[in-house]
C-alpha cells in the first residue's frame, strides 16, 4: 500500500485546485460494513474501485490539508481520480455512477 500511495501522490496533487470524488476512507482496525478492516481489505477495496474507475487513487489522509483541518489524518482514502470544476459537478458524477451521499462526496485536497 505504501508503494501505491507514493505512486498516486503526483496525480493526487492535481486536486488542490479542482474537485474529485472520495469513494472510501478506511483505517486499520476500523469496524464498519460488517467487518474489521485490515490492510489487505483496504487494498482489495482500492483494486475493486480502480477496476471500475481506472483513474482511482489511493492516498493517506494525513498528507492533505483538507483532512488535516477536519482532524481525520489516519485514513486510507480512495479517490475516483476524475476532475471536476465544482462540487456540484462532482456530486452529480457520484449520482450518475450509482453512489449515494454515504458512499461518494466531492472533495478538494487543499
């Protein structure tokens, strides 16, 4: 997972000035969706999302100001990697791709 995060860092940097969508955020030991998440589960979910959305990125929340402001700095975050000019456009993408507001949200990383 460290390799994937480092690999995706440059592409994620583009989302300081534009929106993308967050598809998931999980941390090791988190109990949600009927299981306790480990690194293998988190990476498997990333691979599933990337199979559906080829531009998907895996980032560490602690590396980005938007998560630092919210105090959520210990999560692995899956981003769609799609760019949008506004939060409304990003949220529309979520709906168009079958995601609910519980599963997908507009985000910029600044």
